[in-house]
């Protein structure tokens, strides 16, 4: 999932962001499994992008928490 930060969080409320976060965590787990298994054409940089998107969602959730939403 290679989406920009704005596309991930634009116009979403806290509950929707939590759902996106859970799906990103599942995707990260699946990517780590694929990394271990011998699959041709696997791009390890996808894991890095996924981890950064998870961090971006967590940052936005903390911002919303501080705003009181």
C-alpha cells in the first residue's frame, strides 16, 4: 500500500483511522512472512513503506487525541 499521508488520513475520523491502522498492521505481518519465504520478485522496500504509513496513522491518532476529538 503506497499511499500518500493525505490520502490515508484526509477527512477520516478516529474510528476510521483505527480500521486503516489495523489493516496496515495485517499487511505488515503478511509482508514479513513473504520476506522469509522464498518468493521471487519480492521487494523488501515495501515493508519500509508499510511501517512508515503505520507511524503516520499513529501520529495522526495522537494529534486527534490532543485536539480532543
